[in-house]
C-alpha cells in the first residue's frame, strides 16, 4: 500500500523515491497499478522466510486464484487514505531568509572621475570648502596652491588605506615592516642607510583601490604609454603596491590606445590562385611582362630591361622606352620562345617614379597589334602592384645579380646584354 501511494500521489518525494516513481510514471500507466492483499500476494514469499515444502505448495507458481477469471472480476482496491509510512519519504521544505546588504565604499565615489588629475583637485576644493565654512579661519578664494594639492593627495592616501581589509594586511605582517607617519601607513625598506629621497626609502602603501587604478593609468600615459615594468618602476619611486606587477598589468589592459595598437592582425584565408596560374600549358603560353630600369651604360647612355616570365624567365634589353623598341623586344621574344596566347603587364602607373617615363609607350597601339595576332593582353589594375607580384620578385632577383656582378662599373650595351643572358 505504501508503494502504491508513492505511485498514485504526486508529491515531492525524496531523491531516491522520487527518481524511481518518475521512471515508473514515464514507462507505465499509473491506472494499471493496483493493490494486492498480503495474504494472496505471492511476492511476499521472496521477502519472508519460507520452507521449501511450503514453497512447493504455495501460490508462487500460480499466483492468486482470481487471475484465472476475467479482468472485470478482479478485486479493485483504490488508495483511499495514504499510510503514514508513505509520508516518511516526503521531501521536507526548509524556508531560509537571507538578508543581503550592498555596502558602498567611500572610495567607489571616485569612479565618477575618468582621470586621476581631477581627483586631487576635487578633493582640494572640498577641503578648501571645509576650511572656509569655519568661523575664524582665513578664507581661500584664489587658485589651488601646491600645498593644497599635496594635502589632498595625503587625504586620498588615507582614504585608500582605511578601506584596505585588515586580514589582507596581516598576510604581509611577517615579511613587511609597516609603520605610520602622520596617519599614513608606510613601509621600511632595506635602503634606509642610502642617500635616496625619503619617499623612495620609506614608500607609502597603496592598496588595490579605484583611485589606484586612475593613478596607474595616469602614470602610464605620462610615460608615453610605457610598458608594465617602466610604469611600475615609476610608481615605486614613491609607493609600495601589494602584488604590484600583477595589479599594474591588470590595469594597463584597460588602456584603449595600447589595446588597439597591440591587437593581433586579422589572418585572412589565402585566396585561390587564378586559372592562368594553374592551367597546364606550354612554356610562355601565358606570360607576364615587366619593365625595369634605367640601367646606366658606358658613355652616359641608358637602357631598360624587359622581363618576360612564367615559370621560366626571358630577358631583353632595349635602348629606349619608345613603342617601337618595346615591340621589337616583344617580337624577339616571340621569335625565340614562341607566340603565346595571353600576356599580362602593368600599364606603367603602379610606380610613381617611373610613371612619366612609361607614359611614352603607346599601349593602345601595342594592344591593337597584339589583337591582330590573336594575343589576349591583360593589364593589372592601377595602384595594385601585387597583381604582378611574381614578376616584381623576378625583377628584384635580376637586380641583385647585376648589383653583385657589376658593382659600380659601367659597361657597354653589348656587355649588358651578355650579362642579362648570363642572369637568365
């Protein structure tokens, strides 16, 4: 009857009983569960001592006699009253009242100021007001003096130290020697015999506080956004900060300018190679052309180098930047390497220094001549030298070879042509 009460009644049972009852309710229909009296319940034999001879003659093998009848004639016993034993597994409800209070520190009021320079001035004006309302004190109406600012800073230090928890201070009692001077807590260092300033020998204790956060950021900005070690070294000239390196490092992470300038670069996925870079074609079938120079020759003349490249390199030397000279170099290239189908080049506007000289080439005429030969001519976009990056890198390699071979020597046109062939 107790178990049937657990199943029938929807009560907040204890964890073990509640989990078992939930599983039974999920897997079965609670209306199918009925009560069997103990005198006809064969399951009681498994929980009570029984002799083997009695077991052979028991109902363990057949069950109650009414099981042989129709289901309508089975005894129907509803749970009319829950036994007291069932309520022993009922979950107890405990009501707890918790009162919380939001304690506001006096130092939290300084969070209103974003800059440390405003905090001492505001405190100095408050102290001046307190002085001026006194009956017999002299009235101060001029600009703030250095003495007033210094007194305000001492007042701020006392506020910070008064809100330092005593249990944290006790942790340093065995390793740090504290003493008070004019109501300000200081630290006695091992440099008391040195000739250093008193603030450095006996630094003032500055615990973790909103005012300290503003002071660290102010020192950091005054040092041109220096790092943690430089900022901490400047503060240690006058103050002792518990766990100083950790505190300063955490505060400097809030510097927006440093965070913006030291942010990691965005790594973009590499773009797929263009089709002309990956198609399997004959050498110089798809070619990139580039002009480099001028190259100084003997006698004061100049020459320019024309680079044709795919995976291989072909070099030509021209004596001028005229359209005829470039077309002759292009014809020599086609005669030796075969006429290709596509030619990439820049239009001379990618480099400011060579822009005026390269404008003398009649690119429209060159493109028209190539169109008659069924050659596709493609120009790189203006101000985008990375479109011809492979050719630009080849030009640099050729210039390095020429610089190492020639040095400061001036050669003739034929000698330069020979050197270009060697470099090729």
